[in-house]
C-alpha cells in the first residue's frame, strides 16, 4: 500500500495547504506537484494554459470584489491548484523589473494576492466534509501557550458537534484541561463594553462556535502564506523562474499600468523603499550648500550625486539609502523610474537632467493648526459621522488619539495639555462624558504594544479601511498628508528592519 501524500491523497493535500507552517519542504513540494497535475495531459504539461491561469488568478486578485466573493465561495476548487496559482503569481510580482529590490512586506500587490488565497482556502476548509481536518486545525489555533502550562499532552479538540441547548450551529468541543485563553470567543465590542461571550461550558468542556474558528484561522492563514511562498521559491529552479517571468505578460502589463496612472498606492504600502530613496535624495539636496545643488533648479545626475555624497544624515535608514546608491547613474535610474512622483521632473533623459522639489508622494497636505483639522481626512470625517450616532469601539479611540499624539505640536507638550485638547474634540459627540473621556485618552496613551511606542495607523490598516472611501477616490493619505515628524518615520523603518531578523 503506497504512502499517503499531498500528491495522491485529498485529505493530505487539504491538511498541508491549510497548515503549511508545520510541514517540511517535501510535503509542500508534493502539494505543488498535485496542483501541476491539473495542467498535465498524457504526461505533458500544458504550459501555455498554466501561464494563462496564473495571469488570470493574479489579475483577479487585484479586484476587491473577486477577493470578497472568494470568502463566500471558492475561486479555485483544489488546494494544490490554489497553492500553485497563488505562489507563482507572487513570484511574477516580485520579479517585476521595478519591484525586484522592494522587500515583499512592502508590496501591497502581494497583500491582494494573499487575501485571495486566504479567502479561498478558508472557503475550501469550510466546505470540506471531513471534520477531522477542522479538528487538526483547531489543535493549532486553540493550543495552550507555554506560559499557560502548554502544550497539552492530549487532544485539544475532541469533537465538532451541535448542542441543541446553545444557539444553534456547530461548536468545537475542547476539554477544560486543554483549554487556553484563545478559546474565549466574543462578539465584536461596542464602546467600553466587552462583546458577549459566545463560548459555552458543559460537561467539563468548552464549546467554541465554528465562526470563531474560521475567524482565527484567517489570521493564521495570512501568516502561513509566507511559508507557502518560501517553499515555492525553494522548489523553483533558476531556469523555471526565468522562464516564468520571461513569458508572462498580463501581470507585468497590469503593474506597468499602475505606474503609468500614478497609482503607486496600489503597488506599495505607504512606506516603501522607493519613497525612502526619493525622500533621502531630496533631503540631501535641501541640506547641502546652494552652490552644490538646490531644490527647484535643474541638475545633472552627477550634480545630485555630489549632494548625496556631501549629505550627512542623522537617521540610520537615510544613511543606509546613501550607502546603497553607489554611482550617479544609479541615482539617475531611481529618478527616471519614479518620474510619476510630483517631486520629480525628468527634464531630459538623454542628458540626465532632473528638477526636484520638496518631497511629496502625491497626497494633498493637511495643515493641522487645530485638532478639528484632522477631520479633513475623509476617513476621519466618516468616523465622525458614525460617532455622532454611536459610541466608539476601542480602535476608533486608539486611532484618533495616536494620530493626534504624533502631531508636531504635541512632541514637547505635556500629557495634561494634550488630554485637554482631545477632550474638546470629544465634546462634539453626544455620548461625551468628561471623566470617562479623560480616562480613555490616558489609557490609550499609556497602552504600549509589546513595550514599543504605538505609531499612527496607516491607510492600509483594517480598522481605518472601515471608513476609507477608496484610495482611488481620495486625494489624501494618512502618512503622506499629515505633518508627522521624522522621528515617527525613523521608528517605522527601524521596526520594518527588525521584522526581518
């Protein structure tokens, strides 16, 4: 009897696709091989059809409605096929000539692809008719941490069942002895109130609803996608990777269209390597003596490179950028590549002449003389409208307080001064209570994240997205429009670098 593998067994394929972080390279490669079988006829791979499907899957990942629909019904019906399409599409994105030097964590395009994968795999799992798979996933999602006396030696999830005495639907049965804090499921919170507990206790077991299981699995799958992508990059030979990127066209053309239309927010997250480079070059020109280079004046790449060489940056990330630009030619290439930015004008490609102005990523600037000016941002205006009718959820308070706290006028201000100003803002809403509001603001200021100072949320944050009118429609961006100090960007870059270690 042959050994069951992801290649020849459906259950194994689902398990490896659902839990890639716990699998070795051999199992993940077998999952990919299972997917490739969908494009194999009489032992011959239909490469043109495979390439067309990769392009179609990746192109559709850029469409929000497609990503949303995949959460309701699988876009792709086999886990192996899904793994192949998602990871090879990611390789095509990362190997685009203008994106090769961009760390994957900064690519918004990969976020779109990952979201489609996560929604699709979650739909496949929800529809899979063998609850053993759900139990195996639950063993990971609900397991005790080491600080909770874990790992538990027995089964974490002993059954998935219905309980008529509860509110209906399926529940994961978890022995109390194996239960962790993660088993406590709640509804969404409103205002200062914690959400209603959805986990039930009966017969020495906890019963967590399957809806909580699916929510927790989505968070797991977002992180697990990186493991799947790393396995694909290891499995591909240099020849296969070169063939893939040389022959696909639709993905490259779509990315080129984003560049041509100036829709760089579709390509990068708010803080990208390209923005770091442009900002450093412009800061260098601004800082050096006028006889070396000046903003608003036309210069050759060699003259601008002289300014960069003379620049003595205080920020570590700027020094790293300076070190990475080794010649006038490479500086000119950066400026020519980013000609869509409002701060860059390419006067003459052949003669390498450029005019630089004060840094801008295209977002309309907002001058915040008074905290009321923050509501010029459409997302905060939408939040304001909601708070006129309902009490805030915790994240609304957090985002507003942290955004205001990082404004330049409060860098040297006392906490008391800031709290008083914020109370004047909160007083616009009918639910306002002075004592409660002061406590809430103080709590958010004192609440760090793992010992680190919290930074303002950017436009791509899920909580801000609830109020977003759409980047295509908005002339602003949180990081690009508000006058945050360089200290905030320094911390942002330091944490990005730390996340790679």
